[in-house]
C-alpha cells in the first residue's frame, strides 16, 4: 500500500514523533519497531575511506539504520579493541594492506604482531584497523570490510 511504502522510508524516531503528534494512533507499530525490529548498529571507520564510503552508500540505499563512529574524530578505546579481538583474530583486524601500516617503521610492525603492541598502535593510528567494522547493539561484530555480497547476505537486501 501507499502508506506501507511511506512508513518503511521514515526513521523510527520520526515515527515516535508522529505517534506523539497524533495521540497514539500508531502505538502498536512503534512498539513493534522499537522492541524487536529495530537493530541499532554502529559502523566504525573513517569517512574518506573508499570501503567505508561504499558501505555507507549501500546501507543508505537499502534503508538500513546505523550510527557512524569516526575513528579520526572520536578515537577508539583499548576496551573496544579488546572486545573485538575476542571475536576477530588480530590478523583480520589489523589492516596490513593499508598505507598507514606500510608506513610503520620495523619496530612498530614487530610490535603490531603481538596483541598489546597492536592495540597501542590501533589507538594511536586507528587507520590501521580494517574497515568498515559493524557491530550490533550488544557489541557483537556483525561484519568486517565491505562487499555487496556480504551486505546482501547480512542485511537480506533490506
């Protein structure tokens, strides 16, 4: 229906505002969205990274809600990196193909081969973290990197 297409394109925040405005006519729909259908995801990355740009365009084109965490502006904590390393091997999280890693000196590269040294480098130079990284509201890593196929599988073509 026309209403259904319109409703799917607006954010849950706008829907909640509409419910307040129209005296609760849409309460059941909003509670459904808030309680079980809406997943709060965080994408970690750097805005000018090509993979991050492609991922953001894909998510926006498919109306997938997410929050963006810019490493350059907001940094990253050792606790967050530790949590990721509990789910992803260091070899996958550390972006050895990027210029930031390639520009590290030999001592830094050697240090990055072990967990504590790698964490210190990721905090100091977050560009060495593979991106984008998307996690759900519980902190579970949903995916690392970007490809159309990966996102189609993960988000079921939303």
